[in-house]
C-alpha cells in the first residue's frame, strides 16, 4: 500500500484477509506489525482492532494455536473473535 494514511480500495481485500488470517492463527505480533506497516493505526477503519492487536501482541506475541484445552485457549478464541468482528 503506497499511502499509509489511507487504505487503497484495491488493496483492502488483501489487507483485511491477511490481517484476519494472522489473527485467526494467533500470530498477534505479526498481525500488529502488518497493520502498522500497511496503514496508519490511527485510521478509523482499523483503530479499535489495532488497539486490541497491539495489546495481544504485547501480552502473547505470536503464540499460535494452543494444543491443550485450557482457560487461556478459550480466552484467546474469544479475543480473536472480537478482533475479527472489528475488522469485518
């Protein structure tokens, strides 16, 4: 994306699908870095999701899928769903 201030219309589908994919994989640090490098995190379209991703990135990094059924896994699934809802 050439201008980080605005999402370019032709790039939006690719941008959001990549961001959703990274978030679903629980690669929060990668998703946050991807967001920052492609659009201004203050952009109204991504601001709320960006705040959530930055927090998840700081707390969990690129944790990936947890193998065991545990409270953390359930909590992360809930947070992933919230971020995805903010993005679409």
